[in-house]
């Protein structure tokens, strides 16, 4: 065996306290940029005069070659040639040598030997790179660190940035894109068979990713003050903008619209609730019902909502336009038969109850959505719905209602708690989980009662007591002993099957079911809160507990049942979902590694981030507290950075553009540096004159004239963070400075820096930061390179490809690897068809394919697929995303199987470094990582090094799995 260098860098050895930042983006020291030309730009002699147009001249270019030769080039209908123009004298006649070229490259090759040599090398290098390094991603992914790049002169870049881009309109030759028409036309494409559906989904995805890019650029232009408002005389906060056929509004409470719901705080939250509603209605995809293209952009402390424009909406008043719903939160309400018909089709999948409300004239109006949901028929004849912020029912744990008590589980946990706004709703995942839970309960209750009937022990009153008590008193998670009945009969599964059959018979209403069976189903339906007495059908009324919404007298019983259902759902979240999450974490069924993956795991179970404090409380009280150490650490880090983000948002709104980098570096110093009294550097002009400030009332939203940010101190910031954590998350942090937080909770400053940067869009210089120095602040103005937008949008799905993928996974789980592999390959082709080459779901597909090939012994194919998965994950998720770390670990395994030991070690070292940066040493995943490193080092006879990693793996495994676990035995 050839000797290989397998010495790991010092900073990734077990026990190392060093967390360098520079290795995050390794720089190629040998690489030097190849210069082909010094300048290539459009000439000042453009456009060609009329007489030259008639000679076929299209445009003129000005070039300075690497040899410092200045030339003017004519691009004509016949090709490219040198002309005799200079910077000050126009002479379109051909210059010598009179050489006509069909391509510009061919002409430049003739006049510049350096260009000829370097351009060939450049093309060769580009071709050698993997295609996945070159292909654009559908949505922009920003990195929170960047190396110092030299700003080279580039006239093409300058023209691209400023030619009619940022002014009042973006000009594409001939027209601007009609985003609304494009978004709606693609939805109207036929979808009867697979080819039609693929074409439709590809068109939807393409238009949506283009719209998201345009909306993001427009939102940045709005905040930077480069777009003129359509109501320039209004106060800055109330201004609205139109740019490139997209409507932009700011996240402030305009005209006291949200006065009763929390003012500006509610106005800030409403766009994300609305986006969730748009996402949901798009997923249901009812023909004839249209939603607006919606993108929410957080940039420089402001929230901007970008929406496509309904044709004709700007020519008429909102009062005339709205024919369904309410424009004043339920005072005046309208309905429309066509809207009821369309929304009725969405009500079953969305679990929304068709209900009646009273308008201002005490007339009953029927709705199939919340009152805020507005229906507008555009000039194009399409039925649009907008303002979907209350698509899901309210979360009663955060909405105290006088005279309404919550179940015991809620009051025990300290609920209801008044939140800072009244737009808190349950997540769709929670509604689905709750209904699923109720369905199982319904089946068990009916099975129990059928068995009691069968055994001849059934008496009418008992059944009714059982049925009536559950919805009002029994806990939703405690069915009255169906398991006992099932065991007694010895045929629980058979009993449930009979119930299912019986329920279907009764639902079809063909009269074959006997009355006693009907009674069983009726009582089970009543017990679980079903709106139907013949079939299981649980739905929510989204207007229950909405301020200002009144219900008719005739619906009072239904309203009472709906209120109880909402209380049960709130209790279900606390007594089932949160304990379920903690249980999954103890069993390592989920392994979050950073704040984003923890948030994702919570949201998958329908737990909103405002419950993070409750999750952490439960972790603290858990008997297996030590096994949840990693969850507690991630949770505390997330709680601190989210609280800091809330403060940073308002802090940044008070900063004018020239002081942005000074303000951000000052905030980061107060947040993370051990330096006790950092001083903010005010922009120079702020120190000279204050006289002109009076004239600056109406300025773009990002141009506040406030220097209050400069007086912030670390003590004040951390005091505010602790207050925010208590007020928002109901969690008491025991720290007054960053060093105390690090000490008390075992956090890392580099991890907190990563989290806050990703959440707020800060990009910092890639260098080593001295956080712990007490003699100088960690950050200077020059360390803040940029601030980028944080974008929320709808992700259109490739439905057929997803079904193939799920079927493939199911086949693999059943042990049919070959069939599974074929289905996954088919899914990969369909994903590529819809999304193009780069997407998160394609990444998952490639990973599974690689794994299957590895299991089946085809290591070369496994290696090829996994390498693509790594490259794609870096591009679409980020170079240090936990998903990318996983991909590195899999690639290392396949390299090891293919006897590429040196590469396998390098990959494992990289994965370990990223894990240390993102979380730290003490993570369950680290045990697997160190075990693998130890085994590979053992294989290359590096026994001392191997032992260090294996001992660490054993220590981490023992901590998280217990000393008697099989995993510990195997270590």
C-alpha cells in the first residue's frame, strides 16, 4: 500500500477548542485569474447613424487588448471588423488589416496574441469543471461569508446594472413581462395525462422562479430608494410601489387596518400568513380559482410583500371590486355563488367548514373561508382570492378570550398567553395531525362499541354517555379505553376493518346498514366532533374567535362545538405533538444540527416557533435530559438568535444607508464580542451638519436619519435579548453577556454568528475573528461585506415525480431494491424535466440512488451519483448546511468502499470541520463521524490517531445512547 498523508488539521482533532472560519471556503493558492482583455465595452458612437445603418452597421464596440492596444470594432450584418474611429473622431471606414470575421472571438484572436492564448486556456478550464458547478440554481442562495474579492473594472457589468434596470421600470426589449398573466396561464394548461402535466408543472416552476427573482430585485430597489412610490405624497411607511408589473407594499399597519390585531406587529406577520395560505390553495389546485403570485422579502430590517397585479384592480375602488368576503374584518360581508362553489371544492382538503356569519345589516351571509379572504373578479374574467392570512384556525393558546376556559393541559402549561398580535394560527401540519388523530379515535370508539354490541353488553344510555362526554370533558388524547376492548376480543385489527367497512356503507347511504350500526357511527361521530353524523368529517371554522365576526342565533350549537374543537386542538399540540417531538429526539428518530433543521423538525409536526420555550422547558424536565443535550443547546442558540433578530430588525430601520456597515458591525460587536465597550463609528457627514435634517421628511424607507443605534451597549443588547426571550418565547435566559451565555449553555460564538447572519442576511468577510479579545472589538466596518435579502416564496411541486419517488422508497423498504431503483430513476428523470438540473428534491433522489447502488455492490455508480448529490447540495442548500454534511459522509463511505482511502479521509475531515462549525463536538452524529474516521485511520495503520477518534466516538455514544446501548457495544 502506498503511504498516504492522513494527518488531520489540528483544529478538527477531538478536544480542540479552535474554530477557524477560513477553511470554510478553501482558496486555491495556485489559481490566478486569466486576463484576456483589459476593456470590452459599448462605444460612445452608438447607435449607428442612419446612413451607417443602411450599410448594415448594428453597433460599435471599444476594446483595449492585454497589450494596451485600443481598437474600435464594428458589428455589422456581415460580421465584425476593425474601424478607424478613435475616442474623439468617428470614422466608420474599415481599418487595416481589413479582416472580416464571423465571430468577435475570431477577430480578437487576430489582433491580440494574449487573448488567443488565454481565451483558449480559459475555455479548456471551464469545460473541465463539473457541469453542476456552472449551472444556475432556480433560486438564489447566498453565503454568509465571502473572501475579499478584488473589484475589477468591468464595463459590461456596469451597463448590466444600470441600463434601465433600477429606474421606474425594467425594460425588456419591446415589453415588460405581465407576471399575473404568465402565472395564471401556466395554471390553465391541460393536465389530463403525464406529458401534459409535466409540461404544465415545468411552465409553472419556470415562471415562478423568474417571478421570485424579479420580485426580490424589485424589493431591494424599493428599500434602496430606487423606485418611485405610486403615492409619493404619503408618509414613507404608507407608500406603495409598482415596478416591472409587480406591486410592492411595506410591512407596516397602513391606515390602522390591523389596529385591533396588534398594529405594526400584526402587519409584519400578516404577509407570511398570507403566503402560507397561497401555498395551501396552490397545492389543492382547484380549476377556476386563482391566487396571486406572492413573495415576501426581508431586507435591511424591512418586510416587503411583492404580488402580481389583478387586471383592472388599479382602476377601481376596493369596495367595488370585492364581491366575496369582507374588507373591514367582518363588518360588511358579501358572498357570491360562484366563489362558494369554487371554495367548497377546497374545503375538504383544507378542513374548512362552510358557515354563516352576520353582516352589518344583521343578514346571514354564507362563507367557505375566513371573512378576510376576499374574492375579486379581474378584468380577465378570472376568479381571484387574496388576503388568505386566516386560512387556518386560530391558536387559542396565544389568544386569551374572556369567558372561555382552556383544557387542563393548556392551563397547566401557563396558557392562554397574550401574544403581541392576534393573528396566531395553527399550522396546516397540526390541523392534519389532529384530524388524523381524531380519525383513529373515531375508529377505536366505533370498534369498541361494535364489540360491546356483539357481546350483548350494550345499553343505549351507556353509549350515549360515552359519545357525549368526549367532546366536552375527555381529553382528546385519551380515548375511553378502546385498547382494552380490542385486546379482550383478541381481534383489534379485524374490528377496525369492520368499522371501516361499516362507515363506508353508511356514508354511501344505500340503506343496507342496520339501525344499531348507524347508532354506533353516529355516536362515534359526535364524540370526535365530526360535522356529519353518518361519516367522519372534522372541519374547522376559521372565523371562530375572530374579533368583529358575529354568528346567527341558529348556529349557536355549531359554534359551541367548533369552539370546543379548537380548544382540543390547542391541547393536542401541547399534550401530543410537543412530547412526541421530544420522544423522537430521545430516540434519535430526528437529528437536527442547527437552528434551521430544528425549526423544520418542529414545523413538520405543526409546532410553531413561538412554542420553542415550551419545547425547551419539556427538554429540561425530561428524565433523559442528558440524551437531549444537543437539542437543548440548539434550542437555546435558536432562541437567542431569534430574539436578537427581532431587535436587529427595528435597530436597522433607524440606520441610514451611509451608516449601514458601521451599524451592523457595532451590533455584532455588542452581540458577540467580549470587548466591554465597543464604540460605533458614525458616518463622517453626520458629524458636520444637522441643519439639513429638517428638509428630509420624505425619503425612501431605508433612509432614516437616526443615529440612536450608535449608543447601544452590549449590556443593553443582552438585557433586551433576555426580555425578548421571556416576552416572546416565555423562557428565562440566565445570562447577561455573551460570555455568560457561552459558559452557561455550552454555545459557540462562531455558531451564533452563523445563525444570526443567515437569519438577517448579513454577509461578512472570510477571516479569523478574535471574539474573546477584551482589548479590541471583533468586527470592524470593513468586515461587513453586504446585506442580502431573506426571501420566502411558494415552492411549486413536481407531483408525478414525487409519487414515483415515494413509490420507489416504499419498494426499497419492502426489500425490492431493483424495482425501487427503477422507480427512483424514473422520478429523477421527471424531476429533471420539471425543475431543470438543480433542485433540493433532485439531490434527495441522487442520494437514494447512490445508496441503492452501494447496497447492490455497484460502487462506481454509487460514487458518481453521490458526487453529484454533494455538488448539488452545496449549490442549492449552502456549503455548510447539515444536509451537505450528510452528503459528505455518504460520499466518504463510497470512496472507502472503492479503496480511495485518502479521499475518504479528506471528506470525513471536511464533514467533521463543518459539524464543529455548525454545532460543536457534542452531537450524536459526531459519534458516527468519529467512528468512521477511526476505522479508516486504523485501515491505514495510524493507530494512535485512530484511537483518539474512536475514544471520542465511544464517549459521545455513551452519553446519547446510554452505556447499555448496542451502538455503544459496537464502538
